[in-house]
C-alpha cells in the first residue's frame, strides 16, 4: 500500500524545449503525493499539457529530473483528454470496457468492475446508449469511467471540462471530487484560466 506522504511524482528543476526551440517548461519543480488531488492552473500555452505528457512518459525532459512511482506499463496511470474520444459505434459499456479488453479480458470477466465505474459516474441506466445519444457532459462521464476501470494509481486530466457549459462544468466538478474521494488514488487536473466562472476546490493548486 502506498504511503500518502511518499511522492507519486516529483519534478526537479525540469526544463522542456521542443525541437523548434519553443520553451515549454523552465526550471519547474513540484511534488504530487499519493492520494492527493492537484490542480495545475495557468493561461493556455504555459506548459500544463507538457507536464502531463512528461508524467505519462509520452515525452522526455530536456534537462532536470523526474522521479515517479507510477508504472505506465502496468496500467497504473490513466489519461482523460480534453475530448471524450469515444468509439461512436460502441455503447457505454463497450466504451468503458475498452482498456480491459485491450489487456485480453472479456466483458464477462470485467462486467462487474465496468458496471461499478458506470454507477460511480452516475450513468447507471445508460449502459446501452451510444455516444450520439449522450450529452457532452455524459460523454465526459463515460471517459472518466473508462479511466477508472483499470484501477490506476494516478489519473491525469487535461482540461476535460473546458468545452462544456458552465452549469455542466460545475456539476462535473462536484462529482469529480466525490469520485476522487471514493475511488481515485491520485489525480492531476489541468485547468486553464481562460475558462470563465470555473473553480476546482482542491487541496493543492500549482499556478504556472
């Protein structure tokens, strides 16, 4: 079991410069402890998405050091993108089950955990619905449920509520805090200052 006082991820004087010489991050240091909900806040274009790419090992630092106790190859990390990225030809159950299907598990084997994730995000009763039948907020709930089914140690969220209306954002914000408390071990959430009237009441905010 992870000690909540031990870091899940630590950045030490990290710099990221892309091949076109764009400086995405400059001398960034922070720690995300296990069991915490951390929000990264900044205007667009300040490197928040780059931070998540580095945590998930989709990119490498130019200099500095990242220490991580998260093993991406063991499905200990899950990503929720700005768009739900659902399969339009699949219903809610099949979309949520996708990560487990990719590990070789059948729906019969994974049905219980898939249903638990669907219930947790408030979509019980919509299991057989297709993306075209869902609102924007419901689609994002499917995306969050899909991230939960592998029981990851950390969930990374890249401004997932940015395209939604203010009322839906506020509702999903409250629901996300509940889901984190009930299920998610560690969560890193990106929020752009350009999104009006939206606040995440989280224990820790990192402002870029």
